C-alpha cells in the first residue's frame, strides 16, 4: 500500500514488504523470512482509524527492519538443539507472541 511505502521510506528501508489482507488473521502480523509479507485482517480499514492503521503498519515494519523473525527463528533452533540437554526443561521458552509488544 502507499502508506506502507511511505512509512518504510521514513524508516530508512530500501524495500517495502508486500502487504496483503487475509480472512485468517485477527490482527496485523509479519510472516516470511526471505520475503517478509505483512498480513492485515480483511476488515483492517473498517476497524482501525487512519492513526491506528499507521501505527499498526509502523509496528509491523519495525519487526521487518529489526529482523525479529530471524531472531525468533534462531532462538527456536537453539532451543531445539538443547532437546538432549538434561537441563533443557529449565531453559526459558517464549512463544512468537513474546516479541509482540
């Protein structure tokens, strides 16, 4: 979208991720490691006022800019490698929502 391009430019991003709508997501989210895609709920423009839309897009674009999906994936791989560690049960576990707000 034009708003996403404008925000990405202001954040200093060279490429703007693809922005799509989906009936399957209940709120804005980013998916895709190699080619990030921002998914917005189908009703995004009706339920969010223009200020909230801008804040939500900025929030998701910051996840892309910071590489949060890569960091989460790396943490999950490290945790998976600890499966045979006798103390693995004491390691902290975080879901994807741990990166949200």
